């Protein structure tokens, strides 16, 4: 199976000095997304509690914001980029996910990872164990989600988490796909191979490192009895919308190279475009040629 090329739009939930300290997503909801999302498969929202420049900068909560956008834009898939599993108890995450899946008409993707921002965990009073423990917790959390999405009164006892008859009605008709953001070769990628429908990998890896990570992912999927070709390979691309033919060609070549490495799902972070003037240029000069191959 060859996965079809897809494109997601990442809408920043932060407000900072470059957006007059107003959440960018609120501006985009009114002025950008009605045009942009006609050309994108999915809409992505980050999961943090405060910003990276100043803690007083607005930063919208991820579940609330994605639910708001789900009601505004009924024709795209919806994903977090990505949830830190330690911010919410596993059973609560499972319940929230099943509810949004039902309310959105089966458009929700559970984007999740082991979390990394230690200062944020400390500020909110959440435990932040070492990476091996966080990934073991994530593994159990995903098992709990799958049980709560498919069984009427599931129970689970693990090393870190347990549930006992944790009903989550109404059960979704379509089980939410799982997108895992991870790059660690010993724990994270094997976990993604076992659980992920979409893997969102780091764009910082060299080509050689990327190929090795992809092999680890695929081998872990095979070892788990899964078809590796069923996992969509995603990467987030930070790049301004092209404003000239030359800029379009540069971005097209960049994405075409990444596609040659097996990436089929580009999550585009265009930052804070103030108009929709250059969206059609991206679609016509970058997206469509890339899809045509």
C-alpha cells in the first residue's frame, strides 16, 4: 500500500509580540482558515499551557481550542500536535477523545507523545519521570484508550495506570487514528511501531538518521504483527508561505526530497500569514505538483 500524499495546517495557539499578543489561531479562524482549509486535509493544534517567549503571552488550551475549531470547520480532520500524555489522566483523555470523535463526525486523530517540557510539568504540579517511564506510561495510556473506545466496561491493570469498568459511552463508530510524535530509537520509535497509525517524526534528522529511524519504526510494526505500510509517515515543516515563483520552487524541491525519504503527510506551520494572498500559490506551485509526483 502507498499512502496518498496529505497536507495538514498547523494553526498557532500562541499570541506573542509578533501578533500583538493576540492568539494567532483566533485571527486565523476569522481571516485565514476559511480559505486555507479548502485545500488541506487536517487542522493541527499544539498542546502547551504557556508560551516560549514570555509566560504572560496568551496560549490557548489545546482540547478547548480544537473542539471550537471542529465546530467552525466541519470538513477537515482534527489533530493535536501533539498532546503531552502526562497533562491529563489516561481515562479522561480516552473519554475526551471518544466524545470529540462522536461530536465531530469521526474527524478526530489522537495526536500524542510522552511530553518533554519539564518546566511546564513542574509549574502545574505534574510528575515528570525519566523518559523510559514516560514512554511506558504512554504505552499503557494507549492501551486504556483502545479498550475504552471499544468495550462497554473495560478494566486494565498496568504498572502505572489502571481502570475498573471505565465506561465511556457513546463509543465511537470509528476508532480515532493515533498519531505519535516520537524520535527516540530505543523506546519511542518501537512504541510508535506498535501503536501509531501516523508517525510524526523530527525534521532535524539527517537523511541517514531518518532512514534508520524509519527502519526501526517499520521493524517494530512488523514484530507487532502490523503492516508497516499502513503507518502514515508525517513531518512538520516550518516555512513561510511562498510569495514568488522562486520561493515556491525552493519549497517544492525541499518537500519533494522529503517525499523521497518516505514522508507522505506534511504538517505545514506557516507561522502568522496576515492575508490569504499566497495560499493559492502554495497550492498550485507546491502542493499540486508534489501530489502529481
